[in-house]
């Protein structure tokens, strides 16, 4: 009886989570200009329209470049921080750990407004540098967290054995530590890329009239138009996310990444 109840509950939860995605997919094939589900005259016109929209193309370009740079920068910064927190005992370690995780506790609207007030006087709004700096703050906690999880669950004796056999700190990290924590690094990088690519609230504050990301372009599009075009674009983004998951699964295995 309980097994049947659990199966029903899991099914209901899955349907609840998938219902919005299914609705968006169905709306994207609507042949009319109404933002509703109407399969009477299915069409691919909205996909063609979105793929030819110069604003969305430029927004996607900015989002991809920004997210790629952010993922690389947070890895270069977050991994040494996580190593220092996990492997060294120093005064203020708990404070440092909490400091880098604190952006997760601050509402994005507050962060966006604060960054706007800081960026405007120094002309960083609407620039790649401004968007990257803004996204760095909200993505670095994920890289530090996933790397810390990998480091704290790894066997320290392997690193100690490498040092006993004459390996220096860099060789130990490159040949022993790095392969062990690589699933955590990949998980952090993927999360940083996706979060940066999809970030809308903070981007609305710092994008300005210059460089605009894809979520900002979608928001502006919805301000003046209400048609299935945004649904079609959303389906394209969902497909890209699925491709990323498949690539990660083929590369290192999704289970390892999720465990990290």
C-alpha cells in the first residue's frame, strides 16, 4: 500500500515539475500570435522568427561569452580558495568560508541595486567587465562549495603519500588532487555557466543600454509583445541545457558530478 502511495506521489511531483515545460513546448508550436496552447494549426514560424531576431542573437552572444569567461574565472579563483579552506588551518578560516558563501543569502535585487550604484560612477554598466564582475559574485560560491565537497570527501593519505615520495605541492595537486576533485570542478563550472547564462535580475541592473544578455532581451521583448516567440526561445534554451547534461554525462558521468 505504501509502495503504491509513494509511486503515485512521485508521479504527481514529476508531473507538477514537468507541466510548465510541457506547456511551453506546446505553446511554441502555436501557429497564431496568441500566447496560449492551440494545436489547431501547429507551426515552426516562431522558431524561425526567434533564430532570425538580431536582438536575441546578440543577447545570446553576450550571454555565452560572459558565461564562459565567468566559469573560467570562478574556477581559477574558487579552487585555490577551497584548497586553502580544506587543507590549511589558519585564523579566520570560518569567516573566509562564510564570506564567500554569503552572496547566496543576499536577495539578487539587493545585489543588483548595490552593483548599479557602484558601477554607474565608473562607467561599468552595459559592459562585459561589469556583467562578468556581477556574475562572478553569484557564481563563485557554487564552485567553492562543490570543490570543498570533493576535497573533504577525498582521501588525504593519497596526497601525503605523493609528498613522501618526493612530489612537490604543484605535482601533488596536478597528479593526485586534481583528478580526484575533477567531478566537483566540472559540476561547479557547469553550474557557474548555467547560472551566469540564465541570470536575469542582476543583469537587468548592470546591463544598461550597452551589452545586454539574452534573459534581459527576453524580458524587454515581453514588455511590448506577448506571442509564442518567447516560448520557442525557451524551448531552444531547454534543448541547450539537455545537450550540456548529455556532454557532462559522456565526459565524467552525471552521477559523479551530482555526488560532488
